[in-house]
C-alpha cells in the first residue's frame, strides 16, 4: 500500500514508517463559577491530529537525489489542505497540511532519512461516496457505514412542487425533513447539501423552509421518501471514520 498526498506517491521514493496517535485528543474548556469549588466544564472538542511519516530514501534514487529533492519540495510545500491517503487506511482519505522536517547532508551516506509531518485539522477520515435513488412515487432503504453520523446531499433533476403547498421535499426515517418552495409548476432542478447547508433551485441560491431539519444519519439502516411534490431524487453521502 502507498502513502499519497495530493496524488504524489511518497512510497515510490522512500520506505515509510508511520508514527501516529491512536486517536485525536480532547481539548477541554472550563470556567470558574463564583461560589462553587472547582471549575465547570463548558465544552469538549477533538484536537487536531498529527501523523509523521519517517522516510528512508530508496538506494536506487541516490544518484538522482537533486531531482528527487525538488519533487519532494514541490509536493510537500503546497498551501492549504490536500487529500492524504495512508497505507494502513485502505479506501479512506484525510485532509491535511504537510511539511518536510529534518536535514539531509550531502554527499549522501546511507541510510538517507527524512520525515514528513502531516497535520489533520479535520480529524475525520472519509470513505467513498455512496448514493441511492428515491423513486417519484415511493421510498428507498439504504445502509450508512462508517463510525460517525453523516450529512447527505440531495439532487432532483426535475422536481415538481406539491399542488396544495407549493413545496417539494423529502423525509428521512429519523424525522428529518428537507423542503424547498418552488415558484411555479414547472419542473426545476433542486440541489440540497446538508453538510454545508447550501441550497440551489434552478442553479440559483435558495433556502429550505423554516420547518426543515438538517439530517445527521447514524451508521445503520435508514429510509427516505419523497413526500411532497413529484420527481425522482438522488441521495448521496460520504462515510466518516475516526
């Protein structure tokens, strides 16, 4: 298995040994309350995750060191978070920033070692995207995998509003509903992204109705139905792991 960062395969050039915590640590915030002994817990948050790749350069690249050094520098000095895939997490990716550590002396004397430090400000690991289609006149059951609740994205290419309410919407088995108001009886494209709480109707920014509730679906079996208006819709989600 390989370690890749923004598509760059580090294991092509080096033998990699990972150093990582078992899981993210908790950041505890508390405050003192007058008249009470001790402090009161106010919040718990998952702290960022740091993963270090200890690398030993493969011997066949000794004579190409200057080219390899430039490729490493270009790959691991990019601004912003990039996709990181680890050899011990097949099928998953994390979002991380990367930086090279340690110095390498020349001329090269084996073993040639360096490290890359990855900081995951978002501690969640993401799996593949899954989707199901809700038929126009019914419902569909589906299975959410992973370890953590997921948000969903809904796309209906030709949504037609309910004649009595003027709404088009779906309902999940946990009681969550997502409804949008459509201005006419014409079929419209509706896009609802619950993780970012973004809505588009006919490619224009819109919003859900006030009675809507953004779903967070726990791992397990769920059902969703189109219950206002007509038109098939696709529900998609990405599995999430610690």
